[in-house]
């Protein structure tokens, strides 16, 4: 069944990216979620989310679907059963400003672990994908992390988050990266950031408030490429709706070096 789902996801994520191309470069209208004016959504988010859900339901009508753009009052998914995950645009702020670093994310989860999935940037036409136990791929070519073990040799992507209580932690971490890392950046798409670690374009990506369920394929891609995503407590991150501090790293040695130097 996983093979069927993998082959189902690849054209679906490309078609979804095609819809985003219809909006990109135009005057994109935005609104916001809840009370946070910085947490935005576009018409394209809604259109792509509905397209993906409709396509999945046509082929797998009994499957559960979790979408980042789910409406209020939607019945929670049963995580003891298999389910789909959708993030129609990871990097919505970039997309809304016509910045080309964003992606569509579609995944399938079994036993609350990423099983298959794909992440697609329609601007660059780069499609990251994975099948659990079979590897991670970029446009069908197998990818793997770099063996980077120290912060001094690492290119690090950092997104502190918007919570005021994270300011002290984030500023200390930014100071550490400015003085100790080879390079540090904030690109604006957590899913693509993690894929970049998986493909050896970066060595680590750090987040102050990352929800992992909607970008489930990113976790699967990184792990199949030989890396890991850790919680602040040093445990492998699980799929969660709750914002949390996480560190995606090419090697466990690099994770330990970052943590040791940030104390």
C-alpha cells in the first residue's frame, strides 16, 4: 500500500504546485489566522488544500486527513490510525511577497510516524520525497546528509519564532551562531530548511516554535537521508500540533556540539 501512496503523492504534489504558480507573481491577497496578525493565510492556501483533500478523498474515501488549513470545529484525527498530512504552502509569508522559497507538503503517516511523503517547490521544480526504509530523494536522485560534526564547520538555518518569551533564548543562540557557526541564515520555509539539511545544503536548522505534524514528510526525508530532528530534551521529535523547540541536524555529534556551546 505504501508504494501505491508514494506513486499517488508525486503527481498530486506537482499538480498542487501548478495551482500555486497561477497565483505567484500576482497581487496575492492575505488574511490572518486567529488573533496573530503575523500568522497569515492566502486564497491559494485554501484552494490548494481543498484540491488535495478532494483528490485524496476521490481515491481513498475512508482515509483521515490532517490539514494545516483545517477549519475550526473539524473533528480531531485519531493518531492511532493512519492519516494524511497536508501543508498547502509552507512558507506562506515568502509566497505572499513573491519570494520563491516555499513548498507544498503532502505526507502519509502510520503509527504516528512518517511513512511516505513529498515536498515540492514549483518555482525551482525541486521535489523532495521519501519512502520509509527506501531512502530520501531529490527529483528521484538519492540524497544524504553531510558528516558535519562541529558548529565551526556548519551552515545553520535559524527561525526563533514570534513568542516574546523566546527572545532571550533566541538572541543568545543568534549570538552563538554569529560567532561560532560557518554561516547562519533564515530562509522562511521550515519544510525546505529540513530538506536542505537532508540534501547536504545545510547542516542544521533550529526552530523555537515548530509544529511538526503538518510537515511530516520533512521529518521522514531527513531521517531517510541519515539525519535526525531532536527536541530541546535531546529526544527524536514526534509529530505534534504543539509549537516546540527542535533541532534538525545532519549528525548527533553536531547536535551535541550546538547544545554544549549554547549553555
